């Protein structure tokens, strides 16, 4: 829940987003949110935009990311910055996990 100081992974229910993507909303406050997304090979994060700054850390796997029309292949340890309103999306080339940090938090991801 929002503002919880301790968030244990074992207590976070995975949300099946369909088409090979599973989301876990981790710690968050009004100002910032951390979300884990697990992708199966071939899964697509459709191009979209939102009024949040988003930083994505590639925890594992290989992804083809498009940000504002520019595409790059990213791997474990790479980090991407997506500013407010920029169009972005990805295709998972090798099964992996992305950690997303949003500011402010994504109200549409939670039901407080």
C-alpha cells in the first residue's frame, strides 16, 4: 500500500497483464513508485505516453526499446529515461525483467 516502509516481494501479488507480461507494484508514495515488469520473449509493451517521468532499469533480458521514435537494443544493467509525455514502447527479445521508477506515482496502477 502507498507509503508502506517495508514492502516484501513475497507479499506482492503478481498482476497478469496478458500477452506475456506480469506486473508487480512495489514500494510507492505520492512522489515516486517502483514497478517490476516480467516479460516473456516476444511480449510487447505497446507504444504509449503518460504524464510521468519514468526511468527503466533492465534487470535481465534483452529488449528493443523505442523512445520518441528512436530504437535501441538494451540489456541487463542498462537504464532508460522517458520524460513526461514522450511516446515509448518495447519488444522483449529475450525473457527478462524491467524495473520502472515513476514520478509521481501511477495512480492507474493501484487501487488504494
